[in-house]
C-alpha cells in the first residue's frame, strides 16, 4: 500500500470516528479484508480509465469507498482509497 493510500484510510477513520467510532472501525476492517483478497483474483475488478493516467488502475468498490490499485506482475499496489463522492480524477492525477 502506497503511503498516500494508507493516509486515505487513516483520514477517513479519523473523520468517521468523530461521529460514529464503531462504524469507522467496521468500515476500515471491511476495506482491509477486501484488499487482502486481491492476490487471489487481482484482475477481478474493472479497469478504470487507463488512458488518462500513467498506470492502468483497477477500481474495487467497498461500500461507499473505492480502492484504486495497480497490478504489476506479481505485486498489487494500492494507490488510493477514496470516498465515491470525491473528485476521483483529480485525486488520482495529483495524489492529493
């Protein structure tokens, strides 16, 4: 998991925990469990607009969140974990 993706997870847990601590932790666990399943079927999820970005992202939905990752030979890199309502293209392009 790239540092920016780890920060995405930390940020959403911190934000949700202000209002619903147990929900924040459940959502975090749900996302982490889905990420752990990726090595079994790394190309299971749809490709995401590969032509617009340097890398061929795949997009894995987990509830209201989207996990963007790249399959590189024998490695899966998690690049971003974003809420579906965010400006996805801006965040993928800039890493913010």
